[in-house]
C-alpha cells in the first residue's frame, strides 16, 4: 500500500461504531474484508457510514497509523494503543464465543420458548420433564 497523505475533503469524527468481517466482498487476492460501521453524533447531527477494507489493505493501514501515532505521541502512546487494541480483540472474541454458544442452543432447541427459558417452558407441546 502506498503511503502518502493528502487533506481529506471532510472529516467524519466517529463517536461509536462496530466491526465485523465480510466474506461476500473479497479482494482480488481472495481475502475477506473487514467491515466497519461508524456513527457520529455531533452538534445535533447524526450520521453513519459503513465501509469495507480488504484485510490485505488493513494491516498496512493499521501499521502506518501505529507508526504515525508513535512518531507524533511517542512509544508509550503506541504501546498503550496496542494494549488497548489487544484487549478489545480479547473482549470481541469472548462476545463472539458467547454468541456462537447461543446460536448453537437456538439451533438445537425444539421451540422458541425453550430457547428463551432455558428449556423450562415449551410452546411445541413438550413439557420440561420430557424435553430433557
């Protein structure tokens, strides 16, 4: 990725957001894209934007951002950023694992009531005693 800087046409100051992976929009190398959905709430104006960044471009981009942070704010700031990024990765992994467990429970349940009540109630005609 070529590293250069030009002044953007406008700034979008992100106040919250989310991330994921998009496997439907792969780059020419066949790699998935990292997806970002960013929100901005400033001066009474709500905006949002979603963009896809192929993973082959994400690593150089994040690496360049880290280098700029280190050059401007020092090694301690870069180290703190990396620590925060790794902690966020660990938290996201925990959330994804919990979601996968919930999804599996949903797929194996006999009815929606069973999912919502951990098998104590059923709308499918089964009783909690016969469901186990």
